């Protein structure tokens, strides 16, 4: 057990196969070594064994809080969902904001561990330190929004007051490999197919009812100092300052115009480095313009509300309302949240910039429980393959920028209604295997990339390639330095130094994800504020170096898990169109004309910095970081052998 502040020392282990709920304490050594949330959740998943079938009953699905979740710490409304991904086969963690993480903490839990598979659909009801499984047969087959509304009525709670729900729509039920988990505020644990794992267990929702009882810091003076410093730097930042900073004013979509202007916005399935570059090449007319879907345009024309998460002064979420004609019917759509990544994947990367139609697609994704990044990228991939004739055997395919069919296809994917939709639901790698589409895929390790072109931002190139959960901008957010100059400005198209920069960001984000606080705090806060708040809440006295080592330990534990599954340096790849020397390379245009990613050079520098051999954690590194679980990789410094991929 642990007596660290910020912990209840209370975890529920739920065996869905027999309906048994057992309660256990948190291992103190694990809490100290892996912090909480992401780190501790990955440790639970590791202990379950790397060889489990992601969609089988033995896979563990962990909903985890950190020691700062639900406290007065700024931006501490996050929760981590950790599991083995059915999309990538790697360990994955996917986080969402709002209030569900805080309420789980206020309900008396550090985490919920689900294993097994229920005989019929259930939902877990959490209140006052106990978990009860309830029948959800009447909710199966419903979209998330109807499920959310029905549960609110059933349990006599009130969203926004004392109730949260985390659940799936049809996509999770039907095993769409990029299905996500939604909460009542339309915040998503979006990546890695966590919703499909939930569906495979016949678990429709996790419902949390609680009061508001924040845990008190073990060392109030240290915590007060850290909180004061954090608030000061947040208020002073051009990015996070409440009601003034770019993130507060325009949400994450503040980046749309910025990346467009620097030729860093992948467009038309990343054939182009911006919509302007596509226009200049003659592919599109003036109507294809990223500004139409930018945060500035959204704020001026369709913004209706700016909801926030627990303990967050920034309020980056942007709720919109539009009237859209779809299949001859005028639809009124109000939805959260018009995010940068979502607007990009469902807009410019899919060959259009129709602002209001994107809002409808977002609403559909939220209701069906589809990751907007993978969902949009799968449509773009299918559009390119349709153009090349690779999908002729499946019928009409889908044309570039056909927004009406995009909306319909999202519903078809969620329900696996057609042959094409069924194949798309399997994700990019499996779809590519079936239809010779690997040159059309924007995936790394089976998960598609985000809205930052690595031909423009070389840090994102090595970050996508080495991410432990497949292509991801949130494992190591180098655009902070490459676009925003945080902590200092670096040349985005220069590759040298990016391996070390990426590793630092990866370790820092492993810490914040394990606290669990929003990554956006890193636009203002640094390790000094992290240490003060962590020590103040837990009562520990770790140094900055010790905390950074914990982040490195978490990152290496994840990589070690993946090594045991069979991943090595060959899997640290990029889509061919980005890579220098590849026969299918498509050099950047506009402001990055001719640019490609020096992937081999960056990988060598990255592995050297990490102390790995060909992408594999060495046994010496495991010893150095005190990772004393599992068999070891069998790889030592100076040796090139990696685990067999079998």
C-alpha cells in the first residue's frame, strides 16, 4: 500500500466474466517509480502480459487517475485509459479532459481495472468507493449521445453537477479498431482503439457519481508555492493567458493558419504541404483554403460556447453551432469540439475546407465513438486509392472532398455496413494489406499521423517514428519549439538536434500524463513547477533530475513492452512519401520546397541518446532505470540482436 498524498490507495479490479469486483491497494514502489495515471496504468498493463489478444478477455483496460488529478492543480481534469491497442498491437494510453477524471478521484478511486468479458452488455456504476455492474442491454446499439442521456435519467444524477459518464457508441461495439471512448462533454480518449477494447468486453459505459471533495496536499506550503508559480506563468504566456492567449481565444485550431503559412499543413493525404501549395499546383481552386476552417474563422462565425475542464482557466474548448444541408435535409448541429487535428483530418487532408460540414462530421464521430484523426485519415487514404483505381472491386469508392459521402461513410464504418466500410474499420495497415495501399497510408505502427507535416517540422518526423503508441503528436510535442518557440525557438526544417529535443519532450509528457494534467500546461510550466506541485501533493522530496528520470523510466517501460511484443527499430518508420531517398518520396512545396525527412540520421541520433540498440531497450538501460519486471530484452550495448518478430 502507499501513503503518498494524492492517492486514495484504492483500486477496483473488475472481472467482467464473473461479475466479481475486488478492491486492492496501490503498490508503494510502483507509485513512486511510475507516478500514477499513464505510468502506473502501463505498469498494470505490463503485468497483465504483453502477449494478450487486444480484443480478447485477458487484455486489461485500465482507467487511471494520477496524484494531481482532481486537485487544485491547474489543468488537472485528465484521466488516462491504458490497454494493449487493437489498432497497433502496442501498449497504448489515451487521455481525455472534462470532469470524469476528477469525479473518479472524488468518488474515492485511483483507478478501475477491467478484465474478462461480460456475458451480456453492462455498465459500471461508481459511487462512494464502490463499483456495481448494471445491465446495459437496453443501451447496446445506441449512439453515445442517447446512451449518455438515458444514463443520466436512470441514475438520477446531473451532468455538470455530480455525474460523469465514459462510454462507447456503435463503433466500439462493432470492434472498429480506432473506436474511442467519449465522455459527457464530448471529450474523447480518442487514439489506439480503446473503445474497441471496451466493446469487446461488453462494457458500454463507466458511470461516476460523486460530490466535490479535493484531496489536500501533504505539504501545503510547497504545493502553494508550486501552484502560485504555475498560475503566474500560465497567465503570462502568449499561448495560455486566459481570455488573451492564442489557445484560450481560438482553441487548438489557432494552429491552422500558422501551419498553413509555414507549409506545415499536410493536405490531400499529405501529397501537399499546405492548401496553398495544392492551389499553386493547380489541383484546387480558391475554395480550397485552410483559413476557412481556422480557429479565427470559427470564433468569428460559428462559436457559441467555451466550456472548460476541471481547474482550468484557459478554456480551450470551442463549442460550435451550424445549420447544414445534408441529403436534402437541413440539420442543426451543435457540437464540441472544433479541434485543430479533427478539422484537419476531416477537412484539408480529405480534400476540402467546408467549415460547417466538418462540424457535422465531428458530431457523427462523437456520437458513433470514432477517433477523428484516424477516421479522417482513413477517408483520405480511401480517396487517394479510389483515384488510383485500387478500390474498383469495392464499387464506387469515395471521391476527394465529397462531404456528403464522408458523413455517410462515418456511419457506415461505425456499423461496418458495407464491404468498403468494413475494411476501413480495420485501420490503415490491414486496409493497406488487402488493397495494395501501403504507399497511400499515413500510418506508423498502424496508427495515422496528426496535422504536422514532418517535411516542415523535422522534430515531428522522429516523434512520429519513435512514438510508443504509433504515429502521435502528443507523445513528444516538438511543434512547441518548432512553431511557438517554447522553451526556445528552433529551426523547424533542421534535423540536427531534433532527436534529443524529441526525447526530452517525450519524457516530460510522460510525467504530465502520469500526474495526470493537461499537456497544454507545458506551453507555460516547466519541470520546476512540476516538482513543486508533485512534491507538495505527495509529500515527497524528489529533485528535478529524479522526476525527469521517472519520465524516462515510463517511456522505456512502454518501449520494453513493445519490444517483448516484437517491435524494434524497423517499426520506427515514416510514411514513404516523407522520407529522403525513398522511391515514393514527395518533396515538400512552398516554404519547404524540396524538403524530405532525414529519418536514418535522426534515428541513429535518437537511439544513441536513449542508449538503445536498433530501437530495443538494452538490459543495461533497464537496470539503470530500475525496471525490474519481465524477462529483459536480451539485448546489451554493442549487440544488434533484437527480439524475433513472431
